[in-house]
C-alpha cells in the first residue's frame, strides 16, 4: 500500500520512504502519495544518499505524488541529493517540487553519477531563491537520460535552469523532451532541456516550452554546451532575455532559438520560436544559435529576431560562428528578414523539400510539401501550415512561383502581411469591407499576380496599399474606387520602393489619392498614383491611372 498522510521534518534530511542512506540501497514498486516537507535534503522517496560513488542507489518502478517542499536546497521529487551512483528506472514524480535555495529537481536535486531511464516528472519545479533547477535533475556530475520527459514549468531566481537538467558536467540525452516553460528572474544559463553542460551528447530530443533568462546563455534547447554532438533535435518555444541597463554598453550575452552558446557539432536541427532581447546592445543573438564554435550541418530556423545588428553579432540564424556551416537555412516568410550573414534564405514555409539541399528526406527528415517545414522523423510534429504558432494563417498553395498562395477572400488579402516574401495569385475580385480602412503592408518582398482581378474600395488613411517594398513585382491588377489619404509623406498604391520594382498592367480606374505634410518650399509630399517614391530600378508598363 502507498504511504499516505503528510511527512514533515522540522529540520534537515527528510524522505517519504528513507531520510538518510549510507550504503547500497534498492527501492522497487513503492508509492508515496504524501506531501513531504523539511529543511535541506528533502526527497519524495529519499532525503539523502551519502557516502561515495562506490555505493549504488537503485530506484525502479516507483511513484511519488503530492508536493515535495524544502525551506532550503537539495530538494527532489524522488531524491534530495545523492553522492552515490544513482540509477532511476521507470519512476515518476507527479507533484510539485519547491525549494528555497540551490539544487532543486523534479526527480533528483543533486547527484554525482546519475542515470535516468523511462522516467518522468509532471509537477512544477521551483526555487524561491537560487539556481541549479531542472525538470528532472537540478545538478549532477555525470548525467544520462534516456526516454525521459518533464511537463511542468521550471522556475529559478539565479543561474543554471533547465527543462530537464539545470547543470551537468558530462551529459547524454536520448529520446527525451520537455514541454514546460523554463525561466529565471535573475541570471542565465537557461535552456529548454539543459541550462549548462560540459561534454554533451543530445540525440532525438526536443523542447516546446518558452525559455526566459535575464543575462547570458539562453536557448530554446540549451543555454550553454561546451563540446560534444547534438543531432536530430528541435526547439519550438520563444526565447527571451530580460536584461535591462541604462546606457549603450555592449554585453556579450549569447541567446539563441536553439542554443545560446555552443562548442558542439550540431546537425539535423531546427528552431521555430522568436528570439527577443529587451536590451539593444546584447551581443551574439541568433534565431538558431547565439554563438557557435562547432560545425553546423543541415539546420534551419523560422523565428523573428528583434533588432538585427551585425555590429553586435545579431542575426536571424547565428549571431557569430567560428566553425563551418553546411546546408544552413532560414525562412524569410516567418522571420520577416531579407538576409543573413551565415544562412541561405528560403522565402516561404511551403517552399518544399527541393529548397533544403542536403537534407536526407525519408531517412532523417520528413516534410508535408506546402503544409509544413521539415521535421525530424519520429519526433512530435504539429500538422499546421505555419508550424510555429496557432495564430498563423493557413492558406491554399505553397507561396512559390509554381504554386502561389491563392487569394480568394478579403482575409486572404490581409494575410499577405504575414508572408511578405511569397508569391500570390488573386483568384477573385475582392471588395473590402472589414479591411476597407486598410493598414499598409510593410516591407513586402514578394510577387502579386493580379490575374486580371480587382481590389475594390481600398481606403487607407496612412498612405498606401503597400508601405515599402524591396524587389517586388505586381502585375495584372486593378484598383477600383480607391480613397487613399495620408497626413505624412510617401503616398500611393506603394508608398516607397527600393531594389528592383516591376509594375505591369497595374491600373487605378476610379477614386482619389492625397497626402503630404504642411505645404512649404522645403517640404516634400512624395505622392503618386502608383508609387510615391522610388529607389533603385523601377519599370512601369501598360499601367493607367484614372480618377
């Protein structure tokens, strides 16, 4: 029968089954449903396993439910701390784990040599004052996790916070995952699976939770990895750094959608989340990796990176890299970025397998052409078109020249702003009602094939259908009954262009266009029927304006 009722120690070393063990210990097929609480060294099954690594602690087929709480550190859902060789197999913790200092873990707070197999935690893991916090392991010298997972949120107030492991010297993670959010209010070394690790091997594993840190080494999968190999992995959560300071001094705080800083060789990997920093002078920020000294092969990212700045090593893919890169890509459709220092641009989500040169499809990678970006075979996937977030818009077509996104409704037209590098084909005349007072589309880089159709009733009050363009083509499209107004400059169907602009058979058949600031000899309105202001090479053919 399971142990029930609260188990409370007024001081240190408290366990649901055993407070302290100083020799070889094996616990099998045992359940503790009690709330367990104490000071330091508190565990749902064992408070502390001491002596040395010459002894072995084996836990097999055990279940802990109820909260495990300590008023200090070394708190674990199963084991508070162990200096022994610890083997955890087919165990689970289903309650929250709460500490008030360092070394807090969903299964074990602190360990020496720790092996975890087919075990999981579904409780939140938190310290109110400290670091070394992990969904499974707070900290361990050598850690091996196979088929393990954590679903609860992991929260710290200092360094070394991870969805599975807060800190580890030598780490091996295989076929494991985290889906909880991971955050620290102060400090860094924060990651979806690992906060910080030395020699590391990660294979066939992923994290979907959002990751938030305050200073350096923040990543969707790992905050910092010194060396090793990372293969067949992804991270889909957003990554955020909350560092703030007055002034403009640059700080070297690596942040990445997959890994903040890495010396490992990375292959067959991707990151889907946005990467955000609240401090504009943070160095080494990347949609995939902040700072990378190892090689990268067959990888991509889709997320936005705020404040791209090459002088501070901020890039849509990798902030700075000293290793070699092979088959490294990013998606312009979702990142809304035109170029990368290291990665090759793929315009749209629906570009298809042929754009990912070097990826081994049907062996390592899978893809639903026109529906998803590539994913690792055997890992969890989401079947949506915009594979990253539920708010993204699913449309017909792939957004390519051969298979453009089809614009059939007013909502389809409005969603162009969320895929600015794509090919579009308008299939019906579109009369604007919901979006009649149109918000101009910023920074469009794609192609709109009007297909001889009309857009009727366009009435923006801020100047244009498309605010700015770069290398854009619009053809065979008519605007009817336009009412474009603007209180500032750059007014027209397109406000301002750059790069190569091609307008072919683009017509205005009725309506009015007006804009500009206060009149005067030194003021310039830049108002045009089709374009207010052009930069670069512009070609307008067979296009008429009638009002």
